[in-house]
C-alpha cells in the first residue's frame, strides 16, 4: 500500500499490485479503504484477482469484446451518442477486416509507439 500527497497535503492511498514485471496502482482513497481493498484482493483466487484488476490475459475475441462494448454504450449513453460510437465501432471492424484480417483476438492488438512524447 502506497500513498500520494496532493499539493494541499491530503493523502490518497493506493493498492499496488505487480503482474508480469509491471506495477498497477489502484486508487483506494483512505488508508482504511486501502487496507480493506487489499484484504479483499488477497482473499480472491488468482484468476479472479487478475480479472478484477484488469490484468487478466486478453484472449477474448475482438468481435465479442466489441459486442459487449456496444451493449455498454447503448445502456449508458444518450441515443445520439450511442449512434456515433456504434458508427465508429463499425468503421473499426471494417478497417480490421480490410487491412488486418488475421487479427481476431484482443491479445493480437499492440500499442504502436511513435516515439512522440
């Protein structure tokens, strides 16, 4: 458990989890909340813990993920916003099929580092 101080001196506590050589800082709020969150994470099975923290391997099919996201957008945004987002998703699907047809899983998508800071 770590904390960061704001300019006003207020402490915000984080639970720090390591996975595959990387650290993930998860904001917990107060020290009490951080301890409770850490206990909860430690009591989970390893696969559940990694999924909860967003660290699980991404072997999900892209089309399944995009369908889940589309449902999320429909439920949580205004209808016009949902239409725009769904249009972008459809354009992305067409792009993948035209230029990157072998890409089928999220794990196959990697960030492109342009070197621009």
